[in-house]
C-alpha cells in the first residue's frame, strides 16, 4: 500500500495538485529552478556516475586540485557566449562564487601596503553578501564602507586610501549593467558577473576586467552543486586567492568538478543554443506576464532598462532580469516588503540591498509553479487597488 501523499503546505488533493488559494508564495530566494525543465530533457546526457573507488584522492594526476578538462570547457563556454575574455587569465575554482568572493577580497586587501584597512564598497542597491562576509570575517585588513557613490563624494575619500569596489553586472537586485564608480591607482575592482548570461541580459561586450567572478548557480542553474570560477589577470592576486581556497577547503570537490564538466559539455555542445534559448524564452514570457499585471497598477512600479544589442542573439533585445525590483509608489506604503508580505508574497526587503524600504525584490527564476503562484497573488493585490479606487 502506498503511504498517503504528504503535500507541501501549499498543495492538497490525492496527488498534491490542488494549490491552496491563500498560501504564501516564496519570491525571496534566487533558486534558479527555471532551468529544471531543460535538464529534465537532458537527463541522460547530463548524468554523472561515480563509482565508489573513483576520485578518492585529494588531487588530480598533475598534482593540482583543478580539472584541466573543466578549465578548458569553461574557456570554451566564454568564447561561445562571448561574455568574457579568457586569454591571459588564470582560472580559479571555488565552492560557489561565494567562496571566491571571500578569496578575492582577501587577496586584494593583502596587496594594500598601507597600515590602514582597505575599504570595501559597492554602489547601492548591492548584493548583501559583500557586506555580510566583510563584517563576519572581520579582517584587520578590510572594512565594509557601503555605497561607492557616497564614498566618491565624501570628505573621507582622499584618493589615497586603498579601496576595493565590487561591481555586480548585471546587478542583483535590479538587473542593470553596472560600471565601476571609483577609479584611480588606489582602486581595485572585483567584477561579479554571476548574471552575465543571455537568459538575463544582452551580452554587450566580452568582460575584460582584472578579476571577474562567475557562478554555476546562474549559468546552468545548479546552485546546490556549489561551484563558481574566477578569471584573474594578475599572478600575485591569483596566487593569494589560491592560497585562500587551499587553506579554507583544499580545493573544490572532485565529484562536483566531474558533474560540472558533464553539464558544461551539454551546454557548449550546440553552441549553447538550447539552454540559452530555453532560459531566455522562459524569462521573456515571465516578464511579459509580470509587466501586464503591473501595468494595471499605479501603486507599484518596476525597474526600467533600455534594450541593447546582444552579441549572442545578434539582435537588439530587452533585459529579462532574475528579479523584479518593485517600488511601492504611495507614501503610505513606506514599507514595501510588509505590503507584499501582508498580501502573502514573501520578497526581500530593499533595505537588505543598502536601499530604501520603499523597494522589494521578487525572484522570477524559481520554478514555473512558484512563478504562476506569484502572478496569481500579484493579480489579487493589484485587483484590490481597483476595488479601493
Ligand atoms: N553574486 C551574486 C550577485 C549573487 O546573486 C549570488 C547568488 N545569488 C552569488 C554571487 C553567489 O553565487 P554562488 O551560488 O555561486 O555562491
């Protein structure tokens, strides 16, 4: 006899297919399950089988922690997509770009010859991890200083204090292509390109920066595999990052590296046509649906980004960011997160991104069920506006 089906708390019925009408929707986390249907169709070609006696050693045959085949396919991926220059760059692997971020900040703060700590900056709105890591690791070499624009215009900016600016492009939360705010011999930059893939943004130029970070989570959607990579120009910085990775985890799991190799081989096999077209079409449709709902509202607005030419799709195209960066326009709706939470939509508070309470971030890259549910709840919220008017 089958045990009774245990539905998650939003579904009911024999086969858990009936959505409870008033169930809160999770639009908070950036879990990239929008790519799951693509991988379901590639179930066989993307599978990796590891026998018990395989890959037991810490190291590869060449004595490193790094799979050469994986490094080769990563370089190929960038050349196929056209989103980054890999010539004259060292490639470094990490357990997610989260670990590489810490490694990069560590490496760049150590190259500071002054006795004062380097200042870590990012322009608002920024991904909260930069601040949280800096404050948690609490290094004597580093201090999180907040908004890069505010620093640029402040009296404390003496143009000699060493600063590290994190440039997230496309940006999390608003999806815009960002450029560094600060410049000068005292400025070092980390470019976080987690979202610089054709799903989310036109590929306008190949990234050609000193230190660029990429994340498997937003490339293939395998966030749980915890894999990211960096492209690093300077050998000393690369060596310092490598030391950080070695001392914190002795490299990245070899099983993960094998799995990632298998996945990226599927991605590059047809020039990325399949996955990037699938993912882009999915998000394009989601944005069309979302725009339709929000266009009926005067209470809420979305970020606006001008279309640009995409070297990957070879046409001018709209952005289709991972997140809706929603503004509550009415003064009485000062706490936008609360307005949505009351309407049973859990987003992420604008304050988390160093921004204002009048913003909330809604994730659009979760599963189709989550997205459909989000749209249902949004329609109710916007419809309520019409009733109140
Ligand atoms: N950078 C940005 C801008 C992100 O949004 C995220 C994850 N959401 C990361 C880095 C971390 O990615 P990973 O899963 O590779 O650690």
